[in-house]
């Protein structure tokens, strides 16, 4: 069992674990080790040549698919950067365009957004989840509810190792915030759903 050191060292443990899984794979072991190592390092250098590229790659490894809009919302990436990063990842053959989101379901003008899939590692479920999340995050109400939920998670739930929370607590937290332009129960419903998706039990 790996004993994790200080909090700021945890990502290094993950990186070590990932590279050991990769390099100890049978197909990798059978190849020329020196040549393979150089190719892996070269590929990593291209993927992580910028922080935004690296963040987008890791996000795609977790989700399987994304849109440029979701990179902006989920990672805080500037709009022009999100499109540039996806083009760079496509040039590296890491992502490929999967489908365009139907215009009839969108209320925004401008180019029709594309869903991009992690090449060879995305399925229909990943694409469906991406499209659904894309629509949800277009809503200002949803984005505010998610921001409230994330604040609760970072300031209260996770620091205190809370495993469950009541719906009334979420409503009370929202009502404490001033100048909220949406109906509190609507925000509470969306925030409760987001918190539940993060593995926290929400009691109604």
C-alpha cells in the first residue's frame, strides 16, 4: 500500500502510478525500451507544452469527450484558447470531431459547436453526457447553482469530511447569499443534483 506524503505531493504519486502502469504493460515491455522511452517523452512534451493543453488533455482523459464551450466553463479557459487547443490536439491525433450539436436545440447564434472525442477512447455514453452537460452549462441559472455547490464543497463539505447533507441546508446556504437573481428552490435543486454527482448524499 502506498503511503501518501504531504497533500502537495499527491499528484506526483498519481503520475508515478500512471507511468508504471504504462511502462509495465506487456506490449511496451516487448518494444525497444530506449526508443520507446524517447517517444513517450517526446509525446508528453508535445501534449504538455502549455498548461492549457495539459489541462484539456487530462480533462479529456477523465470525460472521453468535450466541446470548446465546456473547456471554457469547466477549466476557465479563454474562448479563443479553447478552440486553438482543440485544433492542436487534433493535429497531434489525440482528439477527433465526433458530432455537431443540432442547431434546433440551441438558442445561441454563431458557429454550431462540435463534440470532440478522445481518439479511440470515447463511447456513445461519453458523447451523450457531453452534449447534456453542454446544454446545461448554457443556462446562467445552472452555472450559478454549480458555483454555489462548488463553494459548499470546498469550504464546508470536503474540509469537514461531510458524507451527507440535507436539502434544507442547501436552501439555507443559498438564502444567506444576497442579490441572487433566481428563485432559491430552483437553485437548490440544481445545486443538490451537482453535490450528489460528487458522491455526497443529499437528504430530502
